């Protein structure tokens, strides 16, 4: 478009004055179109020197006056268009839709309105005055063959030649204005396609071509007809040799016929360009759109049916671009939602600490979706309160410090979601009756609360607030539900993990106590449990000490001494041996303990069998004392029955 409109710099500097400059240029160039009419008048008339002098003064003045009138007319009928052009030149184009509509209507209808005005003004201000002047000063032709007088045909020639000049000049000026105002139409083209169609007021092709064809035929007739009339008069009343008359008729007929053909060819060129240029623009736009550039628009360079076709085409492409953009936006939003859901799942799988889990999850919502506020509430053990555990922003920090909580049975979206076990959504926050107005969150316009449910238990609720109304669409709500479900499962897993860790911790404490008791008893039985080999070391020897530990309890240690430094491989070997030794020692202790228990149980079983084999009291007493003394290697054993103390106690 830059190559086509070389006047873009002039337009940016002059603004609305550019339109008047274009009209003035068209008026000057259109004077060339008056030449055929002047030539026709000159060929067919013979004015006196006085008439020529009068016409040379009057006609230019009338033409200048007519052009000034047309400039004034153009100034009046293009107010909105010039106003918008001035604003565009000053980078202040902030017009409303009505001004945009009026400016578009003015610029598209200006060509034919100017053409009608030019026809009326030139006819009334130039042609008719000149005709009446020539008529008033016309001569009378007398003939020897006719007793009556014949009025001079010069006024008729003036009227016919002037009509040719008028038609050709107006047509030429219209074509030039149509061409030079193309950049103005592109600038003033409304952004709304309905405004483009409603405001378009140009002449359609079904009117433009018939008018132009009729005008060309009229010009041709007006150029050639006076020639035949003139030579007929000359043959009848003036000329003696008819051969000379017909030769002149032939020359002038050929000349004006060629002139009419040239005019027709010129006008046809301009008209064909007016049709072909918009079509070529459409074809170029087709090619670019075919390559995938839906942002391309065809310039609306015509005001007829081609302009209408271009507007409809641009509207179609705009809708396709909007559809593609909306689809891409939907894919982007859905991808973002899936990414956020996957991120929540990843965080839930990577953290079993409830506090860290809540912090990482709650910060994902503002990061991924740009929401104003997000919080997670958990139900306390009593089930009456939903306590704030984590929230975003400064408001969240203040609420956590104040130990903010909401009553489950009270008036709040969080309490309602927990109580009803279903999401609570307020697309317009001010219209929600069950909403708690938090003074720390004054910019909330929409809100959603989703319960955190695992099985039959409601753990709490996820609360999200936005600064936009109706910001929670169906897909967002579905994504939020999935995220709430993942958070609830993650919290339940974290709780179960903590309980399991607590049980494991208690079991480890019992095991350590059991190990300590077992090995302590073994140490008491044996004063020293140590074994060493080798010679005594000197002071320069290198020592290596590795503890023998089992379940975080140190049973002993392995000490090695040598002359050289112990390598890491040697240390690893000793560590492995110490680990296996600890396991073997514990197994040996358990085997020894099991054997002791087995011996004790067998001893008890033997003693019990002998006791039960005695049938008398003395026999039972003797058997108990004898077996215990023998089994335990006692030096003395005594058993007695204190029946007196038992009797006094009963009394």
C-alpha cells in the first residue's frame, strides 16, 4: 500500500485539508476535459473579435466561480470526514461510533454528490450564461434561395459544445476524485463491519456503467452532430462547390470521431481500473490468507458492489480469525488448567508433610490462573469450625495470624460447601446471600468454594476468589473439582503417613528398649564380652574404629590398628562387616535367649508333672523343695505353709 499511495506524507501533514486539495487538483485536471467542447465550438462557429474578447473574460471567471462554489459545497458536506482526518493526522482518533458512521457515509457518497453538484453548478453558472450571451449577439443568415431569414446556429453550437465540455470535465473530475480519495476511505473505514455496510453510500455498478455509457454516447453525438448540421447549412446557403464541403465534412467527422474514441478509451481505462484494482486486492488477500495469515484484510477501495463484496469478505475473515483465536485461547486455557492439575498431582505425590503440601498447592492457583485470593480451610476435630490453614497474599497472612475460622453451620460459602458436600459458586459475589464479606478482600467479584472430600469424610474446603465477574466457567469449575479431589487425597495420605510414622516411631522405641534390656542382661551375665588378636600397637599406629549398631542402638565397636592409613575401600569393608556382625550378634542373642526360654519351659514342665503326680500335701511340698533345689543348685531350700496368718486374716 505504500507504493500505491505516495501522498501518505501529505495526508499525514494536512489531515482534513487533503480532501480539498484533492478536489482542487481534480478541478484543474478536469479543465483538460473541456478541450473537446472548445474545439467543437471553434470549428462550428465564427465569433467576432468582440465576442471572442468577451468570452475570454467571462468564461474563466465563471469557471473559477463555479469551482469555488464546489469547494464550498465540498467543505459543507464533509465535516465529519475532515474532523476524523484531522484527528487521525494528530494521533487523536478517538471518535465514537456515530461520528465514525457519519464520516464513512460522507466519504463514500462524496463522489456522486460532487458529480451532481458539478453538473448543476456548471450548467447554471457557466453554460447557460454563455449560451444566452451568444444568443443575444447572434447574427441573421440571409439566402438568395429563400426569401426569409434564418437565425444564426452559433448559440446552438455553443450549447452543444459546452455540454460536451461540461460532461467530459465532470466525468474526469469524478474519476480523479474517486482515485485520489482512496487513501481517505481506507483511513475512515469503520472497524465494525455492520457500520461499514450501513454507511456505504457509493454508486453501484448497475448504475455506474449505464450512466457512464450514456454520457459517452451523448458526448459522441454532441461532437459529431453539429458538424453535419453545419455543412448542410453551408451547402444550402453558403458554399458553391459541394466537393469542398464534403471533404471538410469528412475530415472533421474523422477528427471528432477519433476524439470521441480517445475519450471513451480513457474513461474505459479509469473504469476498468476502478473494477480491476479491488479485484486484484482481493486476490492478493486471498493468497496471504491461504498461507495462514488470517490477520490480513482486503482494502475497501470501492464504494459499489465490489466494496460490498470486500466488506463481507473482511467480515468473514475476521470471524474466522476470531474463531481461530478463541479456539487457540480455549486450547491454551485448557492446557494451562491441565498443567495446573498435573502440578497439583505432582506436588501431592512429592510431599507427605501437610503444612508444606498446603503451601505449595495454594500458591499454584495465583501462579497458574492469576486469581485474586485462594485459601484452604480444614475442619477441626469438633466438626463445628473450618479453620484457615493456608492462604495467599497479604490478606491471607493477616488472616492466618488472627487464626481466622468460619462456622460450618454459619453464613459463608465455605461453611455451606462443607455442610452440603457440594461446590458453592458465586459468579457475581454481591448477589450471593450465603457469602461472608471479608473486609480484607474488598475487590472480590466472583468466588467459588469446593469441599475436600475423601470417602465419606469432609476434610475442609478450597476457597478461590477473583477480581472478575463470572470468572469461573464450566471447564474451570471442573478443573477446580479435580484439584480439590487431589488435595483432599493428598491430605488424607499425609495424615495416614503421619499416623504410620508415629506407629513406627513407637515400635522403634519398644524395639530399642527391648534390645537394651536384652543386651544389658547378657552383659550382666558375662562381665566382659571382648575378643582381640595381634600384638600390642605402638603410639604411631593408625587406628580405625567402626561402631556395631543395630536399629540406632550401638552394641559395641570394632577397632583396628595398623602402620598405614586406612583407605576408604577398607573402611567400607569394615562398615559392611560391622553391619553383618550386628545382625549376627542379634541373631545369636535371640537364639541363646530362645534356648534359655526352651530350657526353662522344659524344666517347668518337668516340675509341674512331678508336682501333679504327688497325691498328698507332704508329697507336694517335698517335691517342690526337692526339684527347685536340684534344678537351681541351691544349698538349702525350704517351703512352709503359714496357716495361722491365713486364718487370722479371714477372721
